C-alpha cells in the first residue's frame, strides 16, 4: 500500500494541528494539507512544511467534502493506492495506520468488499468510545467495541482516521460536495453500502478525537455542542439523507427524530439559543426546498 494522508484544515487550533501532523507524518507515504481559507494560513503552511507535507491552499472555505475530493484527486495524480483522511484535531497514536492497513488486507483476503476501515476513536469531550452501528428494518443496534479484537462492520465510520482504497471511489463516487459539512462521511458510507461495500472499525486502532466544542448534559444523556451554524448543516443534510433511497429505514427514522430533537434541545440547553433556533429552522426549510452548499449568513 502507498498511503497519502489528507488533513483538511479551517481555522484550526495551531498547537493541536502541529501535534496531529507530527504524529501522522511518519506513518504514511505522503501527507497533504488542504486548507479551506484559514485566517492563519501562513502558520498552517509552516507546520506542514516542517513535517514534509505538501499544502493545497483554497482562498475560501469550500467545505469538507470538496477539500477531501481535492485530496483524492491529488492522490490519484501522484500514484498513491490509498488515502487516509484526517480532521485538524485528530491525534493518531503510533501504529494506527499500520493496524488499519493490516486489517484491511486481512479483510480483502477474506473476499470482503471493504469501502473503508477506521479506528475506534475516543471522544475527549464526552469521554466516550465509538461504537459500531447496524440497521435492521426499523431497528438500529449499537455494538460496544471494548471486548473486540477483530474489525467490526458498521453502517458508517467517521471520515477522520479512515483508510480508503482509491479504487473504491471509482465504484462509489467521490464525496458529495453540496452537503458542504456534516454527515458527508455517513452519506458516502451509505452509498458505498448500497453498492455492495462495507465499512469496518478496527477496535485495536486507538485515536483521540474532539467532537464539537464541548457537551451539554440532559439527564443521563451527553450531547456534543458545535457552533450554531453546524446545527444548521446537520439538520439540513440529515433531512435530505432521510429521503434518499439508499438510506436504511432505521437511519431515516433516526434522522427525522434527531432533527426534531435538535429543534428543542439545542435552543433550550446550549448557548446562543435564539440563533440556534433560527438556524435549525432554516435547516429544515432549506432541506425541503433544495438549498444546499455553503450557507451565506
């Protein structure tokens, strides 16, 4: 395998980004930073150059999907066989990439049609570990990975830390740029599953990840809090995804119920409640009227 890591940045925590790049660089054959018009682009470039990475600088925020597609195209033109996608705040411990590569090869030798394989991440804000998700009819099951040692199939995996053979994009297509951000990875995994490919999680690969900017507690539940505009994108894209033929029924019901819950919980329990209510309402409207891409505030 010849792996290109693609890290997408947009106004990152500079220190955290530097740590993330230093950790991944020795584990891959090449590293590309795609910056989406950050304010401190010069500092990002300095960090990238320091670890031997190439930099592709966009003059504006084109969204996560477009930036990842730029990375895919770069990897193709540069002769790589696989791509490793990274967020700007994902910390890969030593040996993660080799673990993913080893498990991917083992699955392929078993004639598994693998779309992507990713690590079992630890979410720092909520102190929770990822689980595998599987839809069956109208039921959605969640499987703990704590006692597992072999890769587990999951309806989707998050893009950050995921290892993907480039040949899969020829079968499934690239990431959907009109979604801009949020659920881009979920949509692609659902599309891949409809084409006959499964996503897997390797429970022996450990990754730290920051989901959102913190959490709010509602009884026994802990909910990740993003910036208000991210509530807009999630609801807009979730309602669109709930209407797609390749989305499993259990996930359609999940997206519908979750979007309604967003409309209540975030304005009441998170900061900037009035703004969140306005943006979530707009997310409902734009999804139904077909307005996608970058939100112009």
